[in-house]
């Protein structure tokens, strides 16, 4: 049994439908994200994010169904705090999802940048991020199908790494790959199987029980706690220990240095019993916005943008430079491909020109019959008098041909000899005859006529050969006349003309020396094309290694 071939490894410059991959920007346990370029007419360009299933799971039908479920869910959501889907495609064995490109960083990277330097995230920035995240969650929870029935969508993977903060201060919720919904293509999670990040999943999700929108409220509370305290409330030395602490039902440790109103929101969202939490993400958002206005005052996207650009400027500029280099490399590949195509066209033209052979003409030595003036044409078809032409006395001026011969293609298309053969090559006499002693016997002459000679001693003349009775032909129509064809005058061959040179016969020229002079340019062109292909492959390998080295996360 043959196994399914592994999917091809994606490389910069590869085309997925209309999208040209530039460089990878992120990779998780299920998928990989590339920044790609969409090119349109009249110089239109747009950067997009292309999400593909990683090669290890590309052949697994379960991951493909999860990928399709994510596309179907995101396509239904219309909210500014949820990343929009642009396209879903399938090329060969590669299934890809096209999303809007968001220039910014994740909330997790923003937290690491602040806590790595011993600082804390500003309270207003944290509350604004959590508030917008809850708004996006509520839009997903309220999703309905075409019949108006609720789909009961549950994200099940809300965490700082799945919340993007752009340089303009916008907050986008992403990654609905493990979301739960009614109309999912993939089968529902079996009992005892958990999906999501252990540190952010609710107790009922960790125990493999049925979940609803309040499970996402728990995850939003964990994210709020993590961004404020710099750690998760049930963090342990490994995931098993963390999972054990989550299902124990212990209250989280208090967060130091925050207003009581903010602490109450976090503790309410982290209630072990689902009934003790906020009933919806919208209710939690309203509570967060009230605390934001009371503790920090009004905070807009411009405030978030200013903080992101101040803390993440170096990382953002490094990514911009990487994308710019990827765009320049794409232009170089495009120019190289154009030069490669031009070289192939030129080499093909040179090859055809070099391989042209001088073939003999099948009509060499002949010339086609040509009608002269209108009078000659009328004479041929019998509608006029033939012009006076000099003809030898031995050849009749006209020749009557039957209708069957006139309609024959061989008669109408037969070429006329430019010069009839006048001499045949002399055949040498056999040696035995040439050296035979004595005179040779005389050669008998042919009879003067076609009739056999009369018998010796015959006194009476033989009776004449009876002639065939004339065949009565049907009278032709008045509109048509019998065609009379005047054949060309045949010259009389005399002994004086036999001394002319024999006719030259042409054949296919000798091509045994074709490769000595004409194959040289082809070899040079082929060698140059091989060097060009090898150089292009080496450039792609260098570009891939350099891109991966650049995009590698800093320690």
C-alpha cells in the first residue's frame, strides 16, 4: 500500500493561488503564519497574513476539519475586535487561510517586554485590552446561523498570545481553531479530551465537561490577572501540576498594588462555579469599562497606540525591515524569473535556427504550366480562337481529349518539364562481348510500321484493318463547349543534341558534420542556463536561511 506523500515545505517566494509568501512570522502547535503579498492590476499591492497547517499535521483529516471550522466561524463574525478573514484556499496538498495583516504585537509579547525590564503594564492599557477582548468574545458568543438559531460558539483558547494589539491601538481576537460551535465540520470533543492552554482553561474545560460562554469569561479573567500580576493565578512547575491546581477550586491569590474595583472583577471572573461568574462577556466588559473610567479616566486607542510604539518600537522596526528585505527579494526573484524566461525564449529561437536543414525541392527542374493572355485562356476552354503560335510540323496544333481525361486531377495538376531528358548515360559493354573474336552479328532493324511483315510469296494484299465505328456522343448543352487543350510543343531530339550534359539529380545534403559547427552554440547556451538555475536555487536557499535566522525569537 502506498503512503500519502508529505506536503511540500513552504519557502519564501512560493505562490499560493494569488498570494506570494514573503517570510514566516509565527508558528504554533497546529499552524504557521506567513506574511504574504497580494498583487493586483495597475500596481495594486496589499500585505496579508496567510495561515497554513504545519507539515506534521497536514495529512491529518482532523486538523483540516478544524481549519475549515475556524474559517466558517470567523467568516460569520463582523466586529472590529475580531481579525477578519479574506480568503480560504487549497493548492495541491496545502490548505491555507488568508486573514487581514495586523501590524503590531500580541498582548503576551507586550507583557514580556514590560516585565522583562522590571516594569508593569499601565493599568489603563491593561483594562482597555481586556475590555476590547470581551467585546470581540461577545460578538462570537452571539453568533447565529441563517435560520436565526444561536451557534453557541465558545472560543476555548482565550489567552494573551491570541490577542493582537496593533500600532494604531486596535485590539483583535484571533485563532478560533479549537472553538466549539453547533455547525462544526469536525466531530465534537469526546468526553475526557481537553483542548486549549492548560493555564487559561476553566475547571469544567480541564475536566472535559460541557462548556459554554462562561468558560471564555474564566479565560478572560485569567488574562486580566496575568497582565496585572505578571503570572497566572494557578501557575506551577509543569502543566500537570497546573491542571491539578485549576480543578482543586482554590481561590486565586490577591494581586498587590491594584484598585479594589479591578480586583473584584478578576475574582468574579475566576469563580470556580460557572454560576458565580459574569453571565456573559458583555457583562464583564461593562464592569471593566466602569472600573477604567473610575480608576484611570477615559482611555482611547490612541493611548494604547502610544504605549505600544514606545515599548515595542525596536521589535516593530526589526519586523518592518525583515518584511522590506523580503519584498526586495521578491522583486529580485521576479526580475530573475523574467530574465530566465527571456533567456529560454532566445535559446529556443537559436536552437530552431541552428537546426534548419536545406531540404531538396520536390519540384526542382520543373516549372508549372502558365497561361498567358486572356486569348490563350479562352482558347483552352473553347470560347475563342487560339492565338497563332509556331508549332513543329511533326506535332499537331491541337489535341482533342475526352471529357474523362479533362476531369482527371493528374491531367489538371501535372507539371510541365522545364527541360526534357535528352541523353541517357552510356552503359559499358560487357568485357566478354568486347573481347570476343570475330565480327559481331548485325543488329536487326525494327520494321518500318507497326504491322507485321507480309508472308513470303504472298501475291494478294492483306485486307485493311477495320476501323471502329464512331461513337455517337450526346450533344453538349449550348452553354458548354468541349475543351480543347493545346499541349506544349515537344522538341525533336536529334543526334546533335545528344552531346549535351546529362541531367543533374539532387538529393538530401550530407549532414554528417552537423554537430561539429552548429552544436557548439547550443552547448554553450545549455551550460549557461544550468548555471543560472543553480545560482537561483542557491539564492533561494540563502534567502530562506537568512529569513529564518532573522525571524527567530530573541532569547
